C-alpha cells in the first residue's frame, strides 16, 4: 500500500494507526527459523539424547537404539534396548560411567517430549516419568523440545540420520541378514567418533579422551574372516579357525565381533583373526560351474604309448626317433561300428606323433662327494657374527646387515606385530636389541 501511495495510485494514508491483523496472522503463520544455539565449553555440560526404532529386531531381540551425545566433543554413546521404557536404566549406566571416567557432572539433558523422557500429561496435569524424577533428584536440568519441533534437538536427530544411512549402506554392501543392524550401527558410531567434522575442531575421540585415536585396526564391515575361537575340545585334526564375517568391535575387550552362521555360537568375540578384505574370488560369477568330465560311454578309447622321460645317457641316441600310436583292432571295431579287415589299414598313413620333451634344464647327477666338498668349503670359512648393532655396522657386511634389518622391520609392520601407544605412568618399557646370525645353507 505504501508503494501504491508513493506512485499516487491511492490517496495518502496514515500508516501509524494501523493495528496488527489477527486474521492475517492466522492465515500466514509459518514456522520460525531456528536460531543458533550456544555451544558448551566443557564436556558433560549438555547431553543430547534420542531414541530411534528399527522394524527388524536384532538377534538379542533389540528393537530400538538410544544415543547420548556430548555437546562439547560430539562423542556419542549408543545402547541397544528392547523397549523405550529401558531408557531410564540405560541412562543411569551411562551417567555412572562418564561421570566416573571424566570426574565431571552432567548439567543438562536435552531431549524431546517422549513419554520415556517427559512423562504423560492429562487433565489432572503432568505425570513425570521415572527418568524425569531421577533428573530432579540428581540436580540435572531437563531441557525438552517444543511439540512438533524436532529441529530443537538437531544434534541427536542429525546423528540418527547419519547412523541409519551408514547402516543401510553397510548392509546393502554385503549379503548379511538385516538382524545384524545392531552390530552395524555400533560399528558406524565407532567410526564416527574417530572422524573429524565441521562442528568440532578435532575428532570427538580426541576431545573426549585427550589423545589421538588409532585407525590401524579398522576393517571393512561384513568382510570374510578366519577367526581362531577358543575351544578346549578341539581335536588335533580339526581346523583351527572358523569361517565367519566381521561385524564389529568388542565393547569391553580388545577384540573383534564375528558372525558365524555355521558355528555353535553365531556371534563370537576374539582378537585372533585373519581378515580377507580383498578376496580375489569376489569378481568371479557365482553361478559359473566348471565343465565336468563326461562319463565313459560308447565312444572309443584310443590307447597310446605313454611318453616317459628318458635317462640322460639315452636321450642323445633317441633324438630323431618318433613313435606312432598303437591302435588295437578291438578299438577300431568300436570306432567304426563294424568289423574291418586288418588290410584296410595297411595302406593308410597315420599321422606321426612327435615325441614331447621337456624344455627345462636338467640338473646333472650329483656326485657322491658333492655334499662333502661343499661342507669342506664352508668349514674353511671362519666368520664371527656381530654381537651388537655397532659391530654389525663396522663389519665388511654392513650393507647386507642393513638390508636384512629393513626387511625384518617391513615384515613386522605388514603383519601388525606391534601397536604404538603412549607409555603409562609407573610402567617401564621392556628394552630390546638386534640379534645378528648368519644363515648357513
């Protein structure tokens, strides 16, 4: 209207006495934009939590997962539960663990207005849930979202979406059953805690534990593996490993979790396993069947003289000799389907079959005193192995020793012999040294 007055389409109006139109508000009201929230300055100041259902129960019967996310570090704890009412017991476990580990107290708990968090509200008023009453007793301030505004608890909602997307991709990449979504979502959360993001300057693991994470033990979820499971009744000729699939990392031990569909225990935990992440047979068509040899039927079998290797002293005299296949009369009767006179083959020239000879270089016969002479030569050499690294570098074979040491270190690194960790207080590391030995053939 101001534009119309300015363009002299309407007569001048006084806009100072215009009242707010209630009908316009009712017809045009939209959701207000969510303003940015204030970040925590220390761990455990604000904990975001939410419960998300899954349509398929796990092997243990869990249908939900609940997350607790620290606002400062974005480090996330995840628990599998069978029903929403278990949220109270799970929160007590979480609270006791994190407050004891960090020596801090939880200040705020931010959640939606679900019955497991908020309680129920009827004509008589609000009936707090057991979790809400527990928060009051502990002095923890509960922060609830307004009805129909999940964006107010955006940290938990976004984490749930990321976890479900990762689980969906992990299961689609394998042929494992959907009942393993519980282990898949724990593995996804394990990875997210060790990945950087825009919301925090460092990885959540580093902000939470005050040390950098190690990624050397990560493996492809669902890959094939051979796990060595403890079995005191294992016989001497029984296989030492069980064929299985990798499904996650153990919670309270330094090991891995495996799915073994053909074993007594379907889920096993062990730290001794060989992972087959790059299987050469994965590119082969699974429906491909090798052509089997046909059964012996009415077709004739032509028997020829076998080609045997000749001794060295007779090979030179047999160089230009050739052999012809020996065809028996009975075989030819089967081949033609009727009796044939021997004269029918007298004038027929059969193709000659060349004698096949190996092209490998044959080793000469070993003399009776061959080993004796070699041992005599070795016994005549007197070489003392170096006793330490300094002596090895000062010897005439220093380059050979350096090459052997580099090869040994490379072999240990490829086999993950050790894992670099920070030394604990009060523990003295065990020293080690190089041992130099000359291998004698």
